[in-house]
C-alpha cells in the first residue's frame, strides 16, 4: 500500500513540498517508503533546491531528505549549498538545513566545504 501511495505522489513532489499540508505528506513519505522511491521523489527537487530551502514549507522537506536519504543519493542537494553556507546559515530556514547537513553528512569533502 505504501508503494502504491508513493506512486501517486510522483510528478507532484515539488508542488506538494511548497504547500502547507502537502509538505507534511512528502516528509512522511520520505521517512517510510522504500529507498528506490525515496530517491525518485528527491530527484524531483533537482533544480529547485534553493527555492525549497527558502520556503517556509519546502525547507522541512529538504531537511527530511538530508536526514533520510543516503548522502550519495542527494549529492545534487548538498552541492547546491557549496559557496552558499554563510548566506544559508544566516537565513531563518537555511540555517536549519545547514544544521541537518552537519548532523547527517559525514563525507569529509562535504564537511570541509
């Protein structure tokens, strides 16, 4: 049933992530669905990461991606922050995302950047 529900979310991940109640559904899905579906959901955010980070709802989805998806599958998210760390660290929502990176991303290259 979870797989079937997740299938219904595909192609709508970005729109739901930016919506007050939809972001909660996407966060929960990222927590509980199988890894292959998590990866498929997260890829839908490619090219829209900073938009989500700066959004009051979307930032929670990005945080959940960092918490629940292996680092090697969210490199496009992490690389978006390179060169932006100071700006994000002083942003009301961006600071939360940077905190999640520091907590969950253990690759030395990621940490050094």
